[in-house]
């Protein structure tokens, strides 16, 4: 997986949407082994977005 730049919120949002789609597909197929990991990644990315917005609001 390529590194995302911290200031690119649109790409981070796109990554969240990709992970959500993967979760939906795996739940449909019944293979739920990586769902928990993907949910953890979504939380991590959302935290990054909140940090970026907080920095922008301070300026």
C-alpha cells in the first residue's frame, strides 16, 4: 500500500470508501476474517482527518 500524504483529505476519504466496500463484499461472501482489521484502519484514517482539520482550524 502506498503512503498517503497527510494533507490530502480527499484521498483519505477515498481510502475509507474503498475499505467500506471491501467490508461489504467480504460480509456477503461470508469471509469475515479481515473485517475487524479493516474497521481498525477506517478508525485510524478518520483520526488522521480530524488531526488535519484541527491543524487547519488553528491557523
